[in-house]
């Protein structure tokens, strides 16, 4: 969102950003207005819709909502009379839960499909899902990982580690990765970068399995950590255009990833070893292959760097969004 807002402003397009207060504080968005949009249904959603409805009467031409909940709340907030801005919604994730949560997600999908003028999706499976839900216009969202701001200095020699990066939440499936680490041996320590609600449970799981996992919390030197890793592991249940996968390709690190969502489209078949989601044995086997076979590791490193040359740049992300706005 920051990339799009800054890119539009630099091209003479006026921009206002609405979102949770923490986002405005952490990222320094231009022309920011706090609107609380939670990650799951809340009674306060009615107040959010009313607030958005008032804000959207300010003469905007296009509103671009990111995420299914933001998209549905914005769709419900659009004025029914007078000037109505066009609505673009980018769908970044697939549902990863069933039951009541999955049912709510399907309702949100239908609201977005029926009310959005254009739906952009980060992976082909999401495009198919939104077309099936009845979306009028579905396109591909181009999402580029930001370029690394700092110079990359590899960590000190002498340590071999398998790196994973992401929010410590159910979608990322780090519990399965910890189980895999118990199988691939002690010569490559697992390092997990990130924070999230499942940290305590993951730490307990590692302790129960006798696995020495380095939970680093949030780090600002992820490019350097990628450059020094023996393997980058992405065990997610689902991913779209995973930014961390793009960063791993740019770093030229051997990759073991789940064959889900947009992962194969981002990495291609040559730059990663793919495994089924939730399969600790398969992850351990492929990580072990890379650790034991320098030729394979070097082939994956070269393929990753080759693939990185074809990744979208920030300019591609901005151009795709502007084309959707003009349409």
C-alpha cells in the first residue's frame, strides 16, 4: 500500500489512505486517516462502515481496498446515491480455516464479488475463486517485494542454519517445520524470524521435540540472514505472491517450499524444491538433500538468481494498479 500511495503521488495522482492507526504510525503513509479494520468480525464493524461511508463522500474517483474484510466493509460503505467512486479490491489471501470462520469468509467473498468494479488477485487460484463467486472483472495483481534498503553482509562463518521468515500464525505452518527440524538432524539449526500469536505454542512444541530453534522475533537484517542461510524454508498452508519468497530468490538461497497458491508461479519449477503442505517428512527430506549435496545447492542458488531477474519491480506494481484505476 505504501508503494502504491507513494507511486501515485509521484505521478500526480492525489491519494488518501484509510486504515488501522498502527499502520499509519508504523509506515508513515501520506494523507492518513485512522479507520479500525480488524482481522475478524467485530460488533464495531457497523461503526467502521458508517465511518467509511462518511469518508467516501469526499469526491474520490477510485477506492482501492486491500484484503477481503477491507474490501467487503468498503463495498458496504459505498454511497447508494450521488457520486459513487469505483471500487477495486485486491484479494491477498485464500481462506485457511473451515467452520464458522470459513463461512464468514465466503459471505465476504460474495459481497466483494457482487459489489466491486474490479477484483485483482495475487494468484491464479484466487482468480478462479472470485470468478466462481460472480466477480464482474477479475485481473492479476502484481505485487513486488520492496528492494532491500540496506547493504547485505553475510553472517559470520561457522554456523549452518535453515531460515524461515513470517508471522507466527496458523497460515505459515511453522509447527510442521519444527517437526521437520527434528528429523533433518542437529547440524543445521532452524532459525525463525517473526512475531505472532502462536509464538509461545511454537516454543513449547520445539522444547517438547528437543529441537533447538532460534526464535529471533522481528529483524531488520533479513536480506543478510537470507544470504547466509543454507536453506530457506516456506512451509505455509497457502501463499499468494509471497514477498519473502521473492526476497529469497533475490538472495540466491536454496529454497524448499510448499506447492500451494502462487508459490510455483513465483519461484518456477527450477528455483525451488516443492513439497505438499503439512508434510514434515517431505520438508525434512528435501532440506537434508540440499544440505548433503553441494551440487544441488549450487544449482538451486543459480536458478534462484536467474528467476529473480524476471520478478516484478515496483514500477510494475504501480503501473498495474494505475491501469486498473483508469479502466
